[in-house]
């Protein structure tokens, strides 16, 4: 039973923390690159090009972070389960 909890809880916790951190970093990087806050893509006053740029940047940043975190947590859980079974 504890192995099943570990298999599910560890990736979920790592994934949530990674997503939060990635969103924070992407926002900060956008501010540094453009000199202003990321736009609200749903605001009709925001130019389409700026909204798309923010959407693509945030999607790629968070997506890559989640991919890396998912692979890391899967590897760690696998290692833990192997050591427990030996």
C-alpha cells in the first residue's frame, strides 16, 4: 500500500511544484525581455501578436518543465521501488 501512495503522491507533488516554479520563472523572463508584465490573452485591448507571443512562451516554458519533472519523478519512483523489492 505505501508503494502505491508513493507512486501517485510523489509525481503529483513534484509536478505541482514544478508548474508553479515554471510559471513564476516564465513570467519573470517575459518581464525582463519585454520590460512589462505579461498580457492577459483574453483582453481585447491586447494586440494579437503580443497575446500569442505570451501564450507560446508560457506554454513552452511550462510544458518543458512538466516533461522534465515527470521524467525525473518517474525515474525516482522506479529506483525507490527497485531498492525496496531487492
